[in-house]
C-alpha cells in the first residue's frame, strides 16, 4: 500500500499544491496527516480527510494500491 500515491492523487483531484491545503480543510493536525502518509493513521482520520474532499475512503485506498 502506497499512501503517498493516494495523497498525490487527492492533491491532483482537489487542485491543491501543498499538504497543508489538504489537511487544513479537513481540520486534521499535521501529525495526523503525516500518519496517513506513513500508513499508521486511524481509519477515522482517513475518513475525515476523505469526507472533507468528497472522496469515498475505498476510492482513496484504491489510489494507493
């Protein structure tokens, strides 16, 4: 599982340039966002990021496969 690919795909889809743009809108802190990139985040954190951008969690996960 490559979570960094999922993040890159989400950035492209959302038209965002930085990680901060993604996590600020989702109202998650930088360390929680870093945990997503490392693959150690809780499902709730991933769900919060996805819902902020209108993406299904299953779709987000598939981007990293």
